[in-house]
C-alpha cells in the first residue's frame, strides 16, 4: 500500500483507534536514537504518557504539551538540529513529536481547555494524521502501519 491508500484508511478510523495505531508504530522507532540517549529517554517518557492518557485520561494536557512547548525542543534533547537532516534519527524524533502533539491536542479538547493550546498543539489536530503517515513512511514503517489497519 502506498501512503495515500494508508492515509485514506487512517482517516476513516475513529480518533482512539488512530491514536492507538500511531503509538504502536512509534514504539518501533524508540530505539532509533543511538547517538542521543537523552532524546531516546525523553521520547520514551512522552510515549508512556500518551499510553497513560489513552488508557484513562489521567495525564494533564500540559504534561503532553510540554514536549512540544518547552525549551527542550529548541536547545535540549528534543531539538531536531541534534541530528543529521533527513536522517532516521531526525525523522523518528519528528514522528514522535507529531504523535505526542496529536495526543496533546485531543487531551486539551476533551478537557475543555482548547483555548489554552499553543500554536504547535493547535496544529496537531485530525489533519496532522497526514504528516504522521508521511513520517511513518520516512522511517520505513508503512508496512508495519498497514498491518495494524
């Protein structure tokens, strides 16, 4: 299946199913950060919080948004510039951040706190699925995504 076919299937899914599939896929990229252990740890932490929020909504939206709104995305372990442009590591990081943003957006929405979203979180709505699928392709996991559909 190509990205367009996969995206069409993904877009037809309810949010919870989409989110679950995205988390299952990004679990496969968490070992991609071989040169940056701190990045790997932050990404694992973020994914764990997404799973927790999906399970019982016990994670505050701000905790999810932190990964996109903090200084760590500019100058810390979540900074894209730590990696070679277009590398597996950089694309994996972007994929993780896209999915975390997707969760943060929904968490704010369900908490009735949409007005508190940053610009980055606001953009991570249902339309972000297109970018998530694109980056899943970039990291070579479209086949894995297809198996979950």
